[in-house]
């Protein structure tokens, strides 16, 4: 986009009268543009913005198909924000007018449709022009928009042949970090993996239930134990949902709780628990779980989830860093708050709404939470620390720092057999480090997993 990201100010659309009846597909494009602007100009979270806009009028009145379209257009435009910005800049030699009203969001979402979605060119262009006509600022730029968008359509093949997700769709702060941490080749593969949507992975209460349900649900049982579905249906309509047999959890996110190795009767604290994916795993293994989270609202979601799954856990709404006591638990899981850069396939907005400062701020909190996790576990007990971040400060460096300053803990390396043989996901020190391009499949819908770090420690004194 010619307009730089992160610019404050609201997406302005107003003033010109709106037509009495919208043509088909127009409201979905209008709302997708609003969502895109909220993310790229105001750094709002994509999912929260979509939920808000689709829950209030006029989004609430949309048919399911159009709701899906809002989501798809906005997500694609955010995922491909860098490419779209470059494509527009290259074709608008004098840049974008300052007073263009909704022009930036209309152009960006139209280019997303032209390049990356199965939308006929004439529909994408015509609806974009209609949106501009609705706005007193935008209507001056219909000729410009028409020319630029038609040119993008004509030049589509050449544009798609020159895509470069690392150079264009990965902002500089992440490009720099990943190249330094993993090397340029891996950084390229990370960036490429982020251009695809994540599959839908399910975790089952037990392997037996999974094997019983797998045929009905279809999909693929992964070596790590999750069931991966290629097609997304509304969750409540899927077999086993009402019965509480499974929950949605990325294949990588399902690994850390397993590394804790808890069983019946173990007293376990899950320190950053909501909405409860890992709590459910621990409870399903028979542990007596205390689910701690500082967000009471998120704990309500955890309670709802546990109720559907028929699992019983204790819940404590507190800041874990303020918990008192020494050696109270047999095991502690710390799934710490983090920058979430390992989840860009499902949350592409994270790349554009966060920055280095978020990593530094969260790393400091993670250090304090980790010290608390060690206090709370008994001598001989285990701690698993994990984050869904690709940033070493939130993973490897946390454990290196802890082991250097706290002689109460030692590392217990992860064995490939504990994670479905994913040898490449174990670091030289024996920690778990998944990267989104791992677990490849010939069918791209079945490929990849979130970027996660996990380390297992034992308290020795
Ligand atoms: C990565 S999410 C946890 C996801 C969860 N473990 C799961 O598997 O579904 C991090 C959680 O940490 C919580 N949190 C952040 N700071 C906290 C603190 N100081 N004490 C307790 N919980 C905290 C957040 O509210 C958030 O729910």
C-alpha cells in the first residue's frame, strides 16, 4: 500500500449517500476493507476486529457465505499486505492521495481478490469502484482505481511469478530476526509457509477415541498424534463435538503438555491456562489440574470448554507471578504469553501489529513467570516451559538464562520418540523447536504446524 502501515486514524468513509440497495457482494467488500484498515493502520488484532464487525450491524445481517467472504478477503489482504503494497506502489507513480477516503483499503482488498482469490476480475473491479462512489472523497478517484486495478488483472501472471514472501510479506523486523536466528534459507521457508492457511487440527481425549472417530471425520492422523482435517466445517456439526471427544489445537501446541508426562493423581499447575487447550490434555491424562490465568474473562472460556469436554479442573484467576508457596505441585506447565510469531499462518496480523518492543516486554514477563514456575514445583517435579514464538528471546534464551542463574533446575532433554519422531524439531540442547515448514505433506492442505518452543526441566533442589 502506498500509505505506510501503522498510521493512526480511522478508515474514513462517510458523507456520500449510500445506494438504497447494495448489490450482491458489496457489503462484504465494504466490511473487509474496514477490517483491513483497522489492522494495517490502527494495529488492531484481525480476529478481534472480525468478531466485532461481524457481531454488530450491518455485519450481523450478512448471510454465512458473505461472512466467510469478509473473513477471507480481509485475511488474504493482511497476509499479502507487503506484496499488495508493492504492486500498488509500482503502478501509482505519484503515490496515494492523502485525501482519498477509503481508497487505500478498497484498492488493497481488490488486489487481494485479483491476485489471490477465485474472484472474477470484473467483479473485484466493479465492486471496488462502487465502494469509492459511496464516499465523497473516494469518488474522485474512480478513474485512477479502475486503471490501476485493470492493470493488476492484466499483469497478474507476471506478478505471481515474482512473488517473494520473505522480501515483501515479512516486515523488516521479522526478516532481520529470522535471518539472524535460523539463516536465510530457513527464513525464506518460514516466510513461504506463512502464506498458507493452517489446517484444522484436533486433539482427542484419548488415542482410542481418536481412532474410533477418525474414519467419520476423515483427515489424517499425524505422527505427533493429532487428527488433521483438510476441510473446515462449522465445529459443532462435526462428529464428536457435542460428545466432548476433542478440541481444536494445533499439532505443535499439543506437544508441550505431553512432555510433562503427567498421570492419574499428579497435582499439576497450568500457570497461563486459558482458553484451556493444554489444561484439557493434562486433565484428560488424569492429573488434578489447577488452571491459573490472570484473565477472568478468558477463564470463563476455559470453564465452558472443560464443561463441553466433561473434564473437571480447579480454576484460579490470579497473576501467576504473585502466587505464593514453594514446592506445591508435582508438575507445572508454563505456556507463557508471547509475541505469537509462530502462529502467523492463522494470525497474519501479528507480523504487522507487533514489533521488537513486544518481544522485549514479553521476554521480561516470561523470565518472572519461569522463576515462579520453579518455586511452585516440588523437588523431583517437572516444569515444561513453552511459547508459540519463533523468537529466541522467548524460547532458547529463556532456558539458557534460567539454567545459568538458578541451580535448582536441570534440563531433561526431549527424545524424538516423544514427539512422533520429529527429530528435526529437537535442538542441540534437547529442547523442542518446531518451525511452520516442518511436517510437510504432498497435499499443501495437510502441511506445516505452528512455531513452538518447549523445554523440560526438573527441580533437583
Ligand atoms: C498463550 S496463552 C495460553 C494458552 C493456553 N495455555 C492454551 O493452551 O489454551 C497465554 C495466557 O497467559 C495469560 N497470562 C498472561 N500473563 C499472565 C500472568 N502474569 N499470570 C497468569 N496468566 C497470565 C493470558 O491471559 C493468556 O490467557
